[in-house]
C-alpha cells in the first residue's frame, strides 16, 4: 500500500522556476546565524535559481540589498553589511540550461 502523496510533473506546463526551497541565514555576529523570514527565504531562493546576482527585500520596515554573488546583506539606510548563507545546493541555485529533460530511452548523438 502507498500512503504518500503523488506529484505529477509536466515539464511543458511548468514555469522556469517553481517552488524552490532552501534556508537562508544572516550572520548576526560572533558566529551566530539567524534564519530569515519564510517569505524572504522564498524570494532569495527564486532570485538565486533565476540567476540574479542581487535582489532587494524588506524586513521589519528596513530595506536590504541582498548580494547573492558575494553572499552579503546590506541595510540600504545604515550601510551595515552582514554575511549571508544558504542551504541551496549550488546546482539548483543556478541552472545551467533551460532545455527540457530527456525522456528515458531517448538517444543522444544518434546512438541507440
């Protein structure tokens, strides 16, 4: 018996970036890492998966520039910078190709 959830994935109908999951944390000093809010984590994960080098987020009334290339958070008002880290695997963080996956049994290079 199977009691799990079935997920149907149809690449032709899926957007380039679907639900990307990863945890994002900021270094608050002295080796302490703090998780960012879920909505900000999702925004950063989508931006990273889309290949963006930076994005702007708002948390608790403050605007931050998130530098995804250098993994830094910068408060745009105060200029304070903090280290940023992610649990996203590097392969899912920046896709290298947008071509659809090959179906099982398909051949490459004319070889069976």
